[in-house]
């Protein structure tokens, strides 16, 4: 099954005016499929560096390899051949034609040594996430931009019930969506983790203790949607804190873990500055924790944490095709007021989100949002409590309780 990728227009726009375009994101999120789809329409040649012979040829003679390429080429999984970046730079500098190179990578090349400035000013980077619910259900572009405009086109929405746990466990990777049984989905994730450890991580860094990586990833999944506690991550291992830090940073480089910084303001002298951690896909997190749909549905504490990560990921995915530059944070102060997700639009405007797995919502659920609203002042756009209901409810000026399904479904207008 083919899913619509809402980043496609942005990719095509970049190819029209930029010499090098990179699609990066986690392995198996759909980068190659999107690149080939657009490349087929535009006459691109496709080469994959998952081919070890091609990697050997490119490493042996990077200048000659690039010189022999066709005018428009897709280079898939470019992180395996960092030697090519300098040659691509020289080729672009000789002839700066738009759309010359379409690259994909399963690692953030801007965080890799020696690559951060190789293509500065010559490259447009597009971050492709795993599928959003909007894309899975082909239901439009989602709610995010409406939140910043303060306009809603939602009607009576679906109460999700046990579907909440189902959507969290499914996650957004395309391949598991196609598999019917939970056992087959779980097997895909087991293979996925094995491939990451044995291929991507080994290629990117000299890791002396590769077998520690799956355990570290599992510990990160346990912390998803909570304040990052690196001491807890390090405690099971006979390794230095510095080594565990470098391993954790590597998980960020391959887009498996997100670190969400704390929101800050000159008005807030008592703010907690510790970041939160989110797994970048809740399907992967559920697999690492061994959680089935029924198990997650019955464990309301874990459901609350992973549902928060699920909604964070959905909002991040919708932000990736937004016309605005949106930065993500969380908010917590020393008086125990907190907000799960804070989104700040470049040029002004703050939207803040609280997440509840319950079907009821009360005034008390807005206390953190109200504290943040008082600090933000005129930049405040909207505060939302997402809950498992059917109808959006107003709780005052700029404060709304929104059914979770409203994130991707416009509902039935009555």
C-alpha cells in the first residue's frame, strides 16, 4: 500500500531551486520510496549505498565516482560514504544547477564529524518522519496550523477508546502497518533494531560495546515523555557516564530518540531546565518494552506516557510540512506547574498542549496551561488539553479541550 507523503510538495520545491537536497530521517521511514517517486517523475538515476560494491567504488575514487554520475542522481543512504561530500561540493561549485543531487540518509549528517559545513549554503535538508495518522488515514494535513490560527473545522469526532493503545503500538513505520498479526509486527521491530546495531551504528562510530545499545534504547523507551535522567540510563552498565552520554547522542543522530528542551523566558525565574526525552516512534517504543495493545490499554500509567509521545510525534510530523518554523519545548516550574508540549512559532505565537488518556476533562487539567498563559502574555495563541472525547469544549479565552482524534480527523459536521 502506498501512503501520501505530505512533505512531497516541499521536496519538489527544494529541487527547483537548490543544488543538493537531502531527505533524512530514521531507517525505513519511507525516504527511498519518496525519493524514487519524485525522482521517477523528474528523470533521476537511482543508486543505493546499501550495495557494498558501490560503497567500495565510491570510497576508492570519490572524485571520479561523482564526475561519472548523470546530471540528476539519487544517492540513497549517503551516510555510508562521507568521502563523497567534498566531491559533491566541488561539482556543485563548478555548476550550480538546481536539483543536481537528491540524497537520502538515515543519520543526521550535520552532527557527524567533518560534514557539518561541507555543503553549507548548497543544501536544503528535509526531515522525513515516520507516517503521521494524517498520512495513514489520508485525512488531510492535520490540526496544527489551525491551532496557530485559532480556527477549527472540526465537528463531532470519534472517541477512540482501545484504539488509543492500538495507534500507539502501531506507530508510524510503513512496513509494520502492512503486517496483520502482532507477532509479525513485533518481528519486524526486532529485525529493525538488529539492523541498526549491526549496520548503521557500527558504521557511524567506533562502539566498543555494541551489545549495550539495544538495552540503552530500551531504557530510553522507559523514560519516554519523562524528564531525561542520564544517571538512570548509565546505572546498568559498567561504563563511564561520558561513554553512555556518547552512546545516547548516537541514538539521537540516527533519529530514534528526541530530546525536548525546556521552555524558557526572562519572566520565569523558577523554571526547571531539565529536558524531556521522547522516543521518535511509539511503535518502536512499545516493541522495545514488549507491550501488546491489551497490555498497554490496561497499564494506564504507561499508556499516559506513550500517548504523550505519540501526540508529540504527530505534532512534529505535522510541523514538518507546515509553512511556519515551529520550535518544540516542554514547560515545568519549581511550583510543580507543567505543560507537556509547548510550540513556539518563529516571529511570535505560542500553542501549548496537555495530554490525557481519559474521556473526561476538568478545569484542574488547565492549571499548567493557565500558568504558562500568564507568562506568555500577548504571544499566547491557544492552550489545548487533548482527551479521549467527541466534541471540542471551551474552558475560557484561548483554552480548549480537544478530542485526540481531532489531530487528524475533521469529524462529522452537524
